[in-house]
C-alpha cells in the first residue's frame, strides 16, 4: 500500500513550478490531490481556482477547508519581491506579506481545529533559506519567510501531542519562473545555487512523508543559518564580497 493511500492533500500554488512536481509526487504516493491556485493544476485530481490576494476569495476558501478539512495542507504559494526595499511599492509589500505569511496563517487556522478534534493531520509550510539567512534586496521576502518559520514553530508546539504534525521546509532557490531576470542575475553574480525543481520536490515530499519538523535544503545553507542565529556579524563579513558585487549592479 502506498504511504498516502486514501489521504486528501490540499496544495496552494499547485500550478506553479514547484507545486506541480510536488503534486505529482504526492499523487504517486497515493494521495488525492486538490490544487489551490489562480489556474487549474494539471497535476492534481481536483482544483479550487481562486485568488489568494482577494479577501472574499480567501474567506470562501477558509470556510471550505474548515468544513471539509484535508488530511494534509501544503502551503507552497508565494510572492517574491526583489530590489532595494526603498523602491518597493507599498501595495507590492502588502501582497508579499499577505501571500507568504498571512495566507498560510489563515489556512492553518482553518484546518488546525478540525484536525486536532479528529486526532490527525499535517500542516506543511514551504519557507526559504532566505528566511533564516536574510539577504539584501530580498528584505520583504526574507522577513515574510522568517515569519512563516516562527508560525510553523509556534503551531508545532501548540499542536504537540494532538496527532497533528507541522512540517516546515526551507528550500534554496529553484530554477522556476518564480525567479525573474534580475533574480537570476543576482544568483549568478553572488554564486548562489539554484536547484532543479524536481530535485527540490523530492526532498519536500520526503519530509512530508517522514513528518519531519524542520528541514533546510543545502549543507552550506544550514551552516550559514546556524551561524547567522548566533553571530550575525560573522555572516555579514562572509556575505560582504557578494553584496559588493550585487550593489555595483542593482543599486
């Protein structure tokens, strides 16, 4: 029997460059997949086409999930903002924080109670290594993903012993259309690694199946994240050459 046989999994961002391979792998594990996105996901068995940026649409989705909760909720949908923070429109910042942090918090709120009462379930939040190693030109994105890490940790402690698992996964950059030309150029001049989306999806699904608490992808990134937590100044020094190269092009 496949490990997710008979399980219903709802996936936000299911039509995206990372959501699609994740949905396919979850289906291969036996899950009935429900895509949540602005367009239908060809990888999912069923779809909820909605706009997470719209208040009424989010409220309707929240009610739907609360009344018919999946076995697993996977929050992948995200918004990336790149560039000097001072140049970011307020509306763009609001959308970034909404989709990356508020939406996962609202959807987790909708399913946590029903999952807890029935004694099983899993909430999966896809963060980013930039949430634990905040980079310049990604201030809003990094801080929204740092908030998602805190949300996941708080929920995990709140739901401990109830049968509901909370999994938080930090990928590195993936080679998907999520990255625009400026982001790809930034990755190139700073030497930051971008992974194949199928490779990332395999690690995400492995963490879901193992019900891991926290997973960060990349050995160097895990070391940098640990150092940044105890000695940010050390990371400042380590990133200085990258930042100098980037500043010459993007400031």
